[in-house]
C-alpha cells in the first residue's frame, strides 16, 4: 500500500505528514503563530522566511516519527494553492526536489480540499454534501455530489471571515489570531451594539465581510471619541452574532435547497464554538448530519493534504516537475495545474 | 567519485552546474525571472539525466544564499537544503555577491536591490574587502567612479554601467570548501540584509518521544522538576504504559523539553512537563500542550477534561496554565514527598 509524504506551507504553518494506506504515521507542524502575534496578522514575507528555515527540520521529524526513510516513500504531495505565494514556493520546491531525487510521483493538492477532507478523519462522507469553508483566507459554500467533485455555490465578495475576526480583534485590543479571543469574550457579553447585516448583493449564498469590519471599526472609534467605554465582551458578542449568523443562515438555506445528506465544516473558523453550536441547533431533527472536524484539523496541517493525496494517488493524478504554485487556485479547478 | 551540484537563482538568472574536482563540466544558465520556481528542479533533473547520473552520484551541493531577490534566493536554497538533508551530503553556502567576482584582482560586486538601492560588496579572491551591505545607487556610482582599477561585476545595466561577465557556477564550484560548508543543514537560511526580523528565533518541532531522547529528558527533568523518575520509569511511560503519551520538543534536533501525560476515559492528566531553562519563554510549552490537546482530540472516546497538579510555590507554572485556560479547583494538602501542597487545576475541552 502506498506511503505518501505530504507538505503544507500555504500560510503560517510549516507541516509535513506521512500516511500509509490512510493511516496517519506522523503529523509534524512547526507553527509560526508566536512570530506573527507581534504583528497582529500573518506577514507574508516573514512567513516565507520561516518556511525556508523550518522545512528540512519538519521533514526529518516526520520521517523519524514514522520510522521511515525517504526511500520508503511512494509519492510526494504538496499544497499548490490557494495561499500566500512566497510561502507556497518553499513547500513546492521541497516536494519537487524529493519527487525528482527519488523518482516518485508528485501530487498537487488543493488546500481547501485538504480542509474538507480533514473531516474524513472523523467520519465517512455521504453525498450530496455541503461544505462550509471558513478560514483566514476563504469563505465559501461548496457543494459536493461525489468524492473530489466540488461546486462553489457561494463565496465572499471581499474579505474572508477569519481575516475579519483578526481585524476586529485588533481594534478591540485582543490578541492574534482573533478567532478564539473573540469567541471567548463573546460568551461573557450581550448583543447590545447594532451592527448591520452586510448585503453581498450578488447570489443568495454569497458573503461580504468588509462592510461588517468597517462598521465595527467606525462604531468603536465613534464611541471612543464620545468618551464612552466600549464593552469588549458586548462588542465581541454583537459582532460574532452577525458574522456567524450570516454563515449559518446561508448554509442552512443552501442545504435544504440542494437536499444534502451531510454538512461539513472546514477551515480555521470551524473551530469557532458559536458556529459549531448554532449549526448543531439549526440542524436538530432535520435529518441532515453535521460533521465537525477535530480541532487539530482546523489549523493548517499536512495530514489533511495527505488524505486528499491518497485519493489522487489511486487515480494517478500526478504533476510534472515543472509544476508551479497558484495562490488563487479555485477548488472546482483542482484538476488543472 | 561524486559530483558537486551548483545552484543559483538569487537574481534574474537560473544557473545549474555539475562540477568534478572543482571544475564545472556541465552547465545550464539562462534568464528566468519569475520562472525559477517552475523550472529549477526540472533543470536539475535534466542535467543529471543528460550526464547519466543518479542521486547517489551527488556528493555535495553549493548554493548562493543571497542577498538578492527574496523569493529567488529561497527557491535555490530550499532545493539545496532538501537535497543535502535527503542525501546526507555537505551543503556549501556562498554569498550571491561573492560568486560574481572576477577570477583575478579586486571586484566590486553588485546586485539590484530595487528601490534605488544595490546589494554591494568588494571581494579580492576569497576575501571580502567590503562585506555584503546595502547602498543607495548614488553611493554605488560614487564608489565605482572612485575605483576605476577594480573589476565591475554583476548585472549592472540598471545603473547604466557595463560589467564584466561573471561565471557564478565556476566560483560556486571553487568555493565549496570547509569555510563555506554549513555543519547543520537545518540551520541554513538565506541572507536578506534588508529587514532582518528575529535572528534568535528557534526552529522548534514537537514529536512523539523516542528512546534516544531519554538521556536529555532525564537531565531536563532533574534540573527543572527535581524529578525522581528513573530512566526505567520514563522508558515505561514511553514504550509500555498503555495509557501514557510522551512527547518531546526539539530545537534543531536537540531535545529541549518534554511532556508525559495519561489518558484515562474522559480525562487526561499531565504527569510531567518540563522545558530546559535555557529555552524557556519561547513558546515551547505552548507547543507541547498543543500536541497534548491534538492527541486528546484524536482519541476514540472524547477527552473532556485536562487535569494536573502543580507545586503551590510554582507561580510561574500556574500562570502558564491559567493562560492556557486551566482553572485552579482545589488544593491537595502535602501532595508532594517533601510535604508541599499541590494546586489541582482543570481545563475543559468541551466546546460550545
């Protein structure tokens, strides 16, 4: 059975994982969060530098933990996109180099397909299935009628939801990444601030977060100018109700419209407790099954990339060594590289 | 006798060469601005195949480490590091300016740093008369005019100057010596010169503990926790105890911390966590706890609580746990062998 080594470097985690016939043998993540904390967001150039430093250490540890050598590996997989371009380059060079040296196939993997397939570590997929992809770089609803069959039925027209969380956290003086601190603060607060529900204008499943972010910033600034104290828990709660409410409402509507059997959450924001709770509540008695990824799969890792790669290995979907990265790769174009 | 692989993508060109006895015998070099990521590995394969060489024939990699285009420098260096690590062969790093120098005499070496600035150095054979630095193009032009006897090297069209042809591959081959060799391949990093951010940052990873980690774990445990665990106790938790999980944190392959915990039904208990004093306050404890939570979430039966005991006097540790959402629940009287009380702390893993 195939042993696959997968590399992920699309944003701020350098990660290497090895799977053998679907079994996870090692899953190494060198996180950069402590570095990016200082800046209140991921600095692309710094992230790229850290990847270049971390890559071989992660490879070595992944092999050591799996008790394998590079000669044992049957294929090398890598995240080709979407992500930060400079970051993607580093993982790509490492994967291509290994595929070249050991004369093994190179498998290009879509990062968001990875986040979706992380749920396969929890349960089997039933189609049709709706994927709610919510992260620092993406907000989209993806309909799957079969394995590796993705149709984007809604997406953000401007900022991603996670990006919006990070910016709002910064305005409220909460740490980076903003998801967890806002989530925790919101538990202590009440929805007292009036924030507009942004209208994406386009399709019924599309999102807009830029307007919500601006509304929070303007409200906070105007309150402070008037000398009024801004309650961080209340603002966090008011913001989270709107930000998450939008995802929940549009997802539920789409789920009924497309008669899905299952809904899966994917991406960093799927760690949000309010989103998990609301989705669970709204689906009670609906007959639609909800799969929530394990928390370790909501952050970037290579185990999820390996999960997709194993599927592509069976289908012999391999890339030539001239493979390039695509920071804006669309999930429904995952076969085009 | 093996071959030395030479790589440079630090500016607009892509150069790949093979050398034997310090002499290049095969070379590929062309302008490949923004195509280096796609092309470099393919060109390496091509040159190896054309010369009927296998990976086992490569005995070393010599690469330009910058300064230059940030992405370009990272591309060749990432490839070179991966090769040197995979094949366990020496890695040689040369300055991207140094490899531009003329074969004889004194050379002013230049690379366009953009924004009206240049990467600048003066080399006389292997020696830097002026170390790699950044100068404004105005300063460079002034220096060049003042030193007409020096060779002018590099792609200097952007300054309106003409330069001599450089042979970067030959110099990469020639410079692959002990002085340019980097002992720890993992530590190889590009030289950017501009915007250096955090020179002391550590390359840390966390993985499952291995028997070879034991001597360091014993050492750290004794020094940090006054642990009385013997090597046998630790070995038992690492290898035999079915409820124990054992992780180590490593910096560049050196064990600097560990975490031993038990999972029993719906709760997990920290048995020992320690970080070498020299490596504290660098986020290593966070990484270890992260590994624990990941492990708990991967359990078939969900783990709902994390628990631990900590010495009442150890306020630093209590602060660390509070930061990680542990709450003090009760005090266990005379918990430790020396009579000290323990604070019992708990964290819920139930979300929502």
